[in-house]
């Protein structure tokens, strides 16, 4: 399994965790569950943004490698 496939699988697994965090956060009756639901939601959201950043960083790196092999500047 390549890295991109694994990233997609993990990203799709984080969606239900984020939604579970929202549900726990919304229905919390005590401070501990409130903080846990909020933390799970924020972690899931930050993880999603980190995956998006990683994807575009990898694409930029691939473009830079291709430009180096062409002997010119990166496109864009």
C-alpha cells in the first residue's frame, strides 16, 4: 500500500471521530466530557488540515524535482 492510499484511509477514518467529538461536545453534561468532545473535534479538524497541507507540500516537492530534472525553474 502506498503512502497516498494510507493517508486517504486514515483521513476517512477521522471524519467519524470528528463527528463523534461534535456529538459528545454538544451533549456533554459535565466538564470532562465537554473538554473531551471539544478536544476530539479540534484534533480531527487539525488533522484534516495537516493532511491537506501535506498533500500540497508533496505536490510542490514533486514539481521542484521535475523542474530540476528539466534544468529549469519550477512552474507556477
